[in-house]
């Protein structure tokens, strides 16, 4: 079974979704890269959701977004093999051109996948039946969606308000496991100490610290091309060719800065959460405690 032939009727349809495709290729030539592309998409939306989208009508927005995602990530994987074939035919391939094309394919893929997640997150007009097989219903059974109930920041809009991510549903859902990990490691005890008296003052501070630590952890684990432009544009080398060492050092420096800012917020939260009175040895007020009974003898 050719996964690309199931999505695209012919090669001309495929070329509408991915720019710069060689006209002397066929869908069979792209089949190995197409399998890799579908595997990457399955890792985000899950295999049942992918199969449900592929069975939808041709003009549905979800399947249009899926085609764009598959076509662009397929070409991003195929690009290196095309470059080698050109070199064998003594056709010059320049590094800056290769990297620019690869970057464009990855950006197109991320944008298409982001559109898919946005459509999957939209509330259906009618209540979903428990056994419905629609992509939206199946998405609500995936591990990413299930983890949201255990997180403090449950929507992309809330995340974007705390730390701008250009409205990226893809980046938000990619960081859901990281957010849950930070809550388990450190932040859970802080949220557990919130009371009706201090929630209004402390919760915004804790949420900001949580998101900054989440982005910092993502910087240490994700490829820079997976980040939304707001974060990616902080690195000058990402506007041209990629320099692995410089990119890594810049990402680590930003991650360290965000961790430091989060630590400052948590230090302030610790001070506000401290309820025990401080010892007062410098004033006579230290003796004015209701439980300190002083007996005066005549």
C-alpha cells in the first residue's frame, strides 16, 4: 500500500502542496519518505486520528491540512537524496540553498500540522457520542489530550497569553508532557499550597514560572525549527545557515536565563507562602504574645 497514493490521486496533486518538487518524480519514488512523514504525524495526532482524517471527504479542511503536512515533510526527508542524485549528475548543490529549502519545508509542515490541531480542538456543533469515530472524538482520547486534565495551563490561548508562541497549537501540545513533568518534579507542591486567600496573588506568579520552565526544558530537547517564530527569531543564526554549535549554545543560554527567571519567581512565592512568624529579638513587642502569660508578683 502506498500511503501517498491514498492521499493524493496523482503526482500533480502532490506538487500543489509542496513547492519546488521535481517534475520527473513519481509517487512511488517518494514512498519511503512518505512512510517516514506519516510516522511523524502519527506521533502527534495518533494513528486512529490519522486514519479517520484520511477517510474524510476530499474538500474537508482537515484532510487539506493533512495533505499539506505530509507533502512538505515528505519533501524535507527526500531533499537530501535529491541533492545526492544531483551531485552524481555533476549539478552543483549549494549548502545555503539546501538549508533554505529544508527550512521552508519544515515550516510549511509545522504550519499545516498546527492547522490540523486547531481544527481538532474546535468544539463540535453537536455533542459527541461515546462511540463516534470522528477525528475530533478520537483526538479527545489521545494521550496528549488526556494529559491536559493534569496540567495547570490547559489551552493554547492561555499559554500564549503567559508566554507568546504565535498561537501555535503544535508547540503547545508538544510541550504538554513537559509541563506535566515540571508539575510532578517541582511545581505541584506550590499549587497545592494555594488557598482562597492567596490564590489571586500567587497563582499568576506560579503559572508564569511554570511556563518559563516549560519553554526552558523544550529548548534543551526540541530542534530549533520546531519552535514558533517568536522564539526562533531570538537566534540570529536561524535566519541564514544553521551553525550547530552556535545554535546549541544560544538555546542553552536562553534556557538558563528562563530557569533563572523562574527561580526568582519561585523564591518570591516561597516568601509569600511562609506563614510562620519571624523571631523578633530587637523589640519589646517580642513579649506581646497572647500565649505568653507574665505573672507580676507584689
